[in-house]
C-alpha cells in the first residue's frame, strides 16, 4: 500500500486492535497512554453530547415561543454559546488524542521530525487551555445564570414556556446541563494527564527510542546470545588449527 508522510498504510490492520497487541508492554507507557487518552476522549465527547442535547432544547424553546408570539423573545444565548464551545472542545480533544492513540497503535516505531513533535506538544497544550476555559465558563454559567423572557408580562411568559415544556429557565435545574459539566471536569483532568504522557513519551523517544526498558534489555540479551556461539566457533576453529599445526 501507499506510504504517506513516511507512514506505511499497510500497517493499518484490524488485528492490531486485539488485546494481545494493543495492550502489550513492548513500548514505553503503551498501556497507560492508551487508557488515559481514551478516558480524556470519551469523557469530553460524552460531555459534548449531553451539552448538545440541552443546547438543542434551548434553541427549540426560542423558536417555539417566537412562533407563538413574535414579540416575545427567550434570551438563553449564554448557554447556547458555552454549549457550542463545549462541542468544539470535545471534537478538538478527541482529534488530538485520538490521533495520538491511532498513531501509537499502528506506527509505534515511526520517525517524526522535530517540527512534528513540536506540533504534538503545542496542540496538546492548546487542548488543556481549551478544556480548562470551557470547564470554568460552563460551570459558572450553569451554576449562576438563567434564561429570561422579554416582550410580555411574567404570567404570559410562564404560559408560553409551559406550552413548550422542559428546558427550565434556570440552567442549574437542567439535568443534562449538570451531567455535561460532571463529565467535562474529569475529561479536562485526563486531558492534562494525557498531555503530560504525550510530552514524556516524546522525550523518551528522543532519548531511548519507543521501546520499553525491559524490551530493550531483552533485545540486547538476544543479540548477545546470537553473537556468543560465533565467538565460541572461532575459538574452536583456532584451537583446532593450532593442534593440526
């Protein structure tokens, strides 16, 4: 198959998803990285999905009320904005650490330029900044903010909202919004841990290569065991030659 950016596409095999290969300890921190990378991705994506469901309800609430009375407006754009940002964060974290996961799975011994390694580092730090900012802003908005209605009196506003149903004006009473934040915080924490592991892995590759310490030791022992018989054969040949002489 084709080789793209130095990566042989024939290495992309379903067999590499088998536990015997995926969870082997031949490569440095392989198991730890795969677990942490997946946790950061899964938690952030679950948060994104829950936030999307809540966001969709608030958008529909705006449209529904405006259809019933064009003079009435539901103001909930602060939640819609932060939930939209959370979608971007979930996609970004999944893209960066999902890529790191698949690259380490299919091409664990790949050679990368210093520019590529720097890109990994910058993108991972950016993921930390984005997820932290999102977690803080999302928590603040849901904990302290509420939607509100303009263009009519309080009684009519309540009537219109009741006709729609769901999506409480107070964000802290929205179960999906709360659940989204609950998943986002550990997702953010695992994003920081994933970044540390990625940086540590790149430093290890520069110093020792991608193999784990015990794998390098075993490889050295195997190399020694292969060369030793040759040395013995040479000594035996020399001794025999001297005896004949």
